[in-house]
C-alpha cells in the first residue's frame, strides 16, 4: 500500500491525518472486492506494517467499524477490517505524556488476531509494542509477541 504519510503540511498537531486510514481501508475493501479476479481468499486479507506502517496497521484494525470516507463505489461495500494484523515495531501508538495508547488505537474484542515484533533494544518502540500486546490480551484478542 502506498498511503498518504502522516504529518504532512496542514495536518493539525496531535491529530492523526485521516488520509492514511482512508487509504488503508480502501485497499482492504478493494482487495476483497477483487479477490476472485486476483485469486485471493477474501476471508484471509491481512495487513502488515513497519514503524509508522505498524501504527497504521493498528489504527486500521481498530477502526473498521466506521469507514473514514464516504463510499466511492461498489468495492466499498466489502469490509475494511483486516482478518489479521502484523504490526512490526509500531511507532506512535502511545501518548508520550500519559503513557496510554493513543485514542485512535481502539483495541476491543473485535480487533483481529495479531502478531507483533520488536527488538528488546528498540528504545523507540519496545514499550509501546508491549503495551499494545497487553491491551490486545486484556481485550481477549489472540496476540503473539
């Protein structure tokens, strides 16, 4: 997925730009809508991302209940929820002041199964990755670290 990168000019500080989420949701729905043509199982569409892409992966997986844009065409009738996620050293998922997951990361029992990876010496992502796994486990979501 080539998506609109967060923190572009004009993005209000402290708010995640919706363009990235819109792009991710559209890609998942588009993949499902073209599954037969592409030889893909529409019930096995996942998402993997590294660093900022890991943040987008968690954001997408925890916000599939409401599409971040108006439907464009029939492809948007397909679910935008990934069936599984693989956030690798996800960045920016924890608020630096409070230490809590950022509000856009809304982990619930409906979050898809997850595999997360981070190096123990990754000072920028280790603690936030562990917090995400703890939140996933607390919500009853299948998660591996």
